[in-house]
C-alpha cells in the first residue's frame, strides 16, 4: 500500500489501462508510473523482516529515519491516546491491513474469536471468558480504528481477505465500528471486494476494501448525498474503475508470461530474489500449491506460505505438467521469490532476499502478505482525481 500510494515504480506495459497505454507511447515492455502526491510519514509492523525489506527499499527514495516502527498497532494506539506525534497531526490518509489469517478461507476462520495475540505468537484463551479479547489478532481492526480516531485522517483505507465478507456479519460490524468513532465520525462507504486482475495485476487475488471519510472534512453536498443514498455520487466514487477484462473497451488481463518477461532461469540471474526458489518436493495434485501456473493466464493468489505451498513455474510431465517449457526440457521447479514478486507487481528494485538478513522463506511471507502495489496505486490515483470534489478546501 505504501508503494502504491507514492507511485513512481515500473510496471509491465500489459498492466496499463487504455488511457495509460496511449499516454506511454513506445515499444518498451516496462513503464514507470508517475509519482503521486502522497508521501509515507509513518509505517509499522511487528515482523522485523518486513521492516528490513521496507527500509532498504524506501531508503532509495529519501530519508526514512524514524518512519518505520517495529511495533504493534495496539501498542502504538495506546501511546497515541496520550499524545500524537506532531508530524502526524493534520494527516490526510491512513492505510492499513489488519491481519487476515483469522478471516481467510485458507485459515481456520476464527475471525473475531481468534486465540492469538496481536503479535501472533501468544495464546489469549481464557476459559472463564466467552468474549474475544480486545487485543487478539481477530480484533486488530479495532486498534486500526483507534489509530484512525487519534490521528483523524481525512480518509482511511482498510483491506482484508475476501473471506471476511462471508464470515457472519463481520463486514457489517467493522463498517459500523469505523462509522462510530467518537468525536470524529466517519462516512464509511459500503465495502467492496476488488479483484486485482481487473486492475492490471497479473494475479487472481481478491481483497475487501473499507474506505472511510472524516465527516467534518467532507463537502456539505457530498454528505447530504451520502446520508440520502448511503453512497457517494457516481462521479466521486472512490473505488477505481475496472481497467482489464473481457468486456469491450477493457484491456486483456495481464498474464504470468507478461510478468516474467526478461527473467530467464534462476541460475542465470544476478538477482538473489530470482536465484532463490523453493526446493520442496511435489506432494500430489490434491494439495495446495502443487499446480503449475499458465504463462497465458494471470497467476494464482500469492500466499504467505511455507515452501511446500508455493506454486510451480512448471511441473514435470510425470506430474501432469502442460507447460511448453516442460516440453522444451526445462526442469520442474517452483516459482522463484522474484516471480512471486512480479505477479504481485513489486518492482525488481525491491530486494526481498538478502543473505544473512532476509531469507527466501521470509521473502515468500512478505510478498504473500502484501497488497499488490498496482492495486494500491489504482486506489490512490482515484482518490487524487476526486479529492477536490469530495473534501472542503
């Protein structure tokens, strides 16, 4: 999300929208997206490897000292209840992804009743209490809400897995809670599930996006329309228009073949993130991660998984491989770290594998936990386009 909201990163030409394709004339397969008006002032995560990779990349863009905080949003929100740092007063945008493990269809789906702490490594089970603990991992949206309450941004974006919308009334509970922030009530738009592939990302990933607008920062006519209809005027819709698909007027979906352009084989690459790939053995078709991607189609959802669940670049014939690369005699192997990053639309300048610092296992986890930068860029450019129409001057 941080990279997408800043912009200024390369994407494959197949990921461009129709207007962008016309704007970026030429034959290059890569195009650098424009720098947007947003700048990262604060970031946090409890996972040290995330901080390491983030800081190493963003330091190439400018001074990031004291920007990234290796803390839980629980700890930060408690501290902010006493005093918000001066650099975050007057903040415009907050983006966040509260942990999705407990809402994911691939997880145990404990949701609000998760028994993990906000650091994900401690049990919060109390057999004498029936209610979920407010600091458990399934309730971290509450602490993002508290962060929003203290910093009072004009707009916030909260993302989670698609599975959340089918977990009872979780979506409605979260929408109501964000809308009821004391002293700074928010207009919370009806959450939508966005398909990354519809926005130029070569991946079938789906995410639910919550968007809230601080009521006292929004124009009166916009508030009136929202209060009457429950949504923004069509011309000010903050969810971006679809750019890719099979309908007339849309560009074709970006594919794995588009994403992998110029990579070659890992052993031939100087990029450590491409030289690194899972060596886990094939475990049978019925298990997760045991199929090969198709170069002619978007890739599957990149998961924050162990090595044995990373999809295959290609399978051997004995394991049912259909790739032309297999027919040419190239050996069976799983997707490299860089190939996963390409499917997620991370630029090659984002170094995920660093010897002795960030391992391939760490890198797969970081990539799988991320929002595709290009999807975030689509959200950010739409916000920029309608900003003056939504907010008071």
